[in-house]
C-alpha cells in the first residue's frame, strides 16, 4: 500500500481497499485520477449511495438459508428424516425447527459482530 499524504480524504471498501481519494489534485477512483468534474461527482455519489445506508437491512431468513453451506442443508434433511422415521411425523416439521434454530444462531452471530 502506498503512503498517502495527510491532507487527503480516502474512502475505503472494504476497509483495506481504497476506492476514492480526494486530495489537492482532485478525485482519484480506484487509483485513477478523474479529471472530469461531472464524472468525479457521479462516482462519489454512487460510492456514497452504495456504502452509507443509515439502517442496513438485516438478511432475510431466506437469504440466510441460501448462504448456508450445502452440506449443512444435507445434514438437516438427514436429521429431519431420522426424526420423522422415529416419530412418524412429517419431515417438513423437523426441517422447519432445524432451520429456525440455524437462523436464530446466524442472527446471534450477526448481532454479536454488529451486522444486524
């Protein structure tokens, strides 16, 4: 990483990757100087819209299920089938219970790390 002058403003996303830099020369986007003021403004507004949500939306249950590793989904399906065979209750009920527990666990992790 190159050393930045102290009289500049940088915008990073993720925290280690510089996206925008304002300095005495103007605006730099991903390391490239943007000479056109209109284009510089557009890039700045676009970056701010994408990276400054006042209340980020928490993931939905469906989104959490979609990112669950496939092997975990397979394990839940197997556990649901075993419970179903042992109790005579439809597997879907156990799958709902297992997925609910998984989602609660995922939400607890997101909450602990400040990504509600």
